[in-house]
């Protein structure tokens, strides 16, 4: 399985995560302000968001690959992965 977030999806994800952190995490006002600054410095079409989207995709797929291969090893099955 391959997951590829597009830049608007990654941006939306980060906005939700940062909003939850600001609203629900037990962090200082300075921490909340730092998160707000981070958000405002990364509009949807920025170079930073492009790089972050690539990093998110890499991390997600690495985690999925590791979990899939671990499951195959536990069940004794055989799997071939083909990426184009």
C-alpha cells in the first residue's frame, strides 16, 4: 500500500494537528504562539509545505512498509512489493 498526500492535504493535516495542539495540549502561551507562528509561516503553497509534504509521505510509507513486512514475517506468508 502506498499513501501519497498532496500538498493541500498535508497542509490541512498540519492545520488540524496544530489546532488540536493549541486547543487541547497543556502547553504554555509561548508554545502556543510558536505554533501559531509556525502555521502562519507555512501557507499552503510555500516551499516549506512542499518539503514537509514529501517528508510526511516518506514517513507514512516507511511506517506502512515496516508494518506490512512485519505482518508477513509473523504469518509466514510470502509477499512481493512492486513499485513503479
